[in-house]
C-alpha cells in the first residue's frame, strides 16, 4: 500500500497519515485529507447550525436516560479524562457554572449545610490543640490574604491543604505550614490527592 495519496479537496499529494481511514474506499482512506474535511464540516455546521442544534437537542431529549447512563459509565471508566474534561468546561464557563452552583445550593440548602458542617468539623478535628495563638492567627491571616487576592485579581483562589485533610492515602493537619493559596482551577484539579514529590 502506498504511503501517499492525492487529496481531491486541496489538490495536493500528502502522506496517508493526513487522511482519515474509510473502509468503503479501495485504498482504505478518505478521498479528502483531514484538513479539508475539517474545513468542510466547519462550513456545513455554520450553514446548518440551527438545524443541527435542534436535531441534537431533540435526540438528547428523546434519549436522556440512555445518554445519562452512558455518560456515568464512561466517567466511571475514565475518571482522569472525565475530570480533565469537567475542569476544562468549568474554566471556560466559569460564570455559568457559578450560577448553576448557586442555584443548586438554593435548591438543596439542607445538603449544602451538611457538607459545610462536615468540612468545618473536619478542620476542627484536624486542628491540633498544641497550636499557639500566633499560629492560629497565621491561619486566619492566610484566609484573609486569599480573600484579598480574589478581590484584587478577580480570579478565584482557594486556601489549599497541601496534604489533604481527608486524603485517600495520607491525611494532613489544619496547620499554617500545610496551607497554601492556589487558583481554584489548581485546587479543583487536585481534589483530595497528595503528590509525594511536593515539598512542605
């Protein structure tokens, strides 16, 4: 089998790696290269945007249960990819996601209160009694600094526990030297994981 092929779109001869595979073709490759296919589909979408959106929405509405089940199954089998996809979407739609979060919180105030109380209790439980007044004040100062950074930059930051309070393999303490200020994106991508290579 030849390693080059003529593209009927751009009229250029390219390596077969530049073509999508197509079983119906004699040589096993599409007649137009990937770049030309991308341009074609982009133009087709723009020309038929409303029709495609309507058709997609109708299909989803008719198959919402099946789609939801498939989506959950895929996420369970691909946790890292699912989280990366979620974070990418959230970063690109931050305001929309915040509005959705607030809407969910208002609809589920009981659950939200329980979640907040659980996290607060965990902090209390993981805060050593031997911390000095100065060290406790340092913790408060870190949270205040985080709030100031959010206000000044307009970018959401969180106070992150370097070693998570409820880690899967190791749990840390609510102490000044286990706290750092990071962007919300970094903190959400970390979840309750701890990198052993991180210096404390």
